[in-house]
């Protein structure tokens, strides 16, 4: 329950604050009602419920101008600018990546770590990147799942399957996260560890943790207010939730394809780890124009073994 409330609070808080920022930056041309609705939708829907509605809500009519003839203005349908589509993804090999550049984006990378063990030290870094950014962010949410959450828990009706089992999100909207997903490793989660509010890996499937050293949540948003769902790293429960927002509109912001978050990994074992971004609203990207549509790309890290062919 606690984790759910933390998740809920972070996403809702960011979107609510975003509404304030967006309204303040639009000189009266926006549609605060629509924005308020978007924020309220997230506030009432609970984790994982209304991704499409929120992601496609276009809050402004910033393209309006006064230079057209009255007739043209009268006949033109009200325009809502198409907010650029943003891809948020994981790059498991960070060469060439900065706040405003991206090197090659790998879907899997191999790393060799002799005698891996959890020691609180970052052994390797990966990135959460954005592509399609032309307007610079004012807020984001990024929730990265890196271990099997609720694996082996009983199905509530139809089970979640496939990639739905790689996140910590109730993809089928039945109130249970990853219900019916197969057991991973030697043990299954059960009982209260499977309840409808639980989004933790409770049986210790993780072979990486998110370490404090190496982790930077403000690469693309220097000077922004950072929010981390556990307060600060390290994070060991299978999902690292973070976000940031500019409360001060004069702070610098960095546009362009680039790194949103760098994650320092404390590697504690060998194997294949999938890093999956959770669907909106747990992953979200907003510029001054509003909340963008996002598509998500997961990636894998093969530790002391080859990537799958
Ligand atoms: Ca799921
Ligand atoms: Ca479910
Ligand atoms: Ca659990
Ligand atoms: Ca687990």
C-alpha cells in the first residue's frame, strides 16, 4: 500500500504542478479547464489507469495568431497543436550520450563484472533517454522496473502476459499488478506480496540495484526539483521511480534528443536484466506546450553472458 501511495503521489503531484506551470506560461491563451481535467484524471484514476487520455490531452491553443482576416479567423476551426511524439527508452550502453546527444541506442549490451556482489557501489551506468524532444522538458516521470515484480502471483481473471509482466503496472486494469505472471527464479511471490496495491519485488529477484553513485535524475533539467519515490537511491525493490519539474520557469532547460536520467547500477549477480519503463502516467514528458504522447522502449543488460540472439 505504501508503495502505491508513493507512486500515486509523485505522478499526480508532477502533473498537478505541471498544470500550474503551463497556465503561468501561456499568457491566458491556454485552456486551464482542460489542463485541470488532465491533472484531476490522474488524481482520481489511481496508478496505471488512464494513459491515453492524459498523454493525448492537448492543453493549449498556442498556434493562434491575430494576423488572419476576420473571415479566415471565422472559418478556421480552432487549432490544437499536435504535440510532438516523444520516445522514452533505455540505452544500456551510454557512449556518446549527453543531455543533448545520443550515441547508438542498443537494445541489449553485455557487461562483464568479476565476482558481482551488492556493495552499494555503482558498477555500471545505463541511461533513460528521450527522442523527439524539440521544446525542452519542464517535467517528466520515469519509472523503471528492473526485476520480476509479483511473479507467480495468481491471476485475477485473465492474466497479464508477455511484456506486461516486465513492469510494475496493472496493464489489464483489474486492480492487481502483474497478476498471473510466471514465477521467475526459485521462488514465487504470494499472499500479501501479491495484493492489489503491491508493486514490489518481494522475493529478491533483482540482480541489480539502483545505486546512489552514478545516478543523476537532472541531466536534462539542471536546477529542477527532483523527486525520487524512495527519497534517494539506493533502490532495491525492483522499480525505481523518479521525476523532476521546473518550479522556476527561468531555470535552464535542455532541448534535443538526449539523456533524461542516468542510472548507476550496483550489480549483484550474473544474468539477463530487462529494464522496462512503465506506461503513462508513470512515464510522462511535458514541455511548455503540454504533455506529450510518449512511446516506450525497453532494453536488456546481459551480465557476464552474451545478449540473446
Ligand atoms: Ca504489468
Ligand atoms: Ca492486472
Ligand atoms: Ca510483490
Ligand atoms: Ca519477484
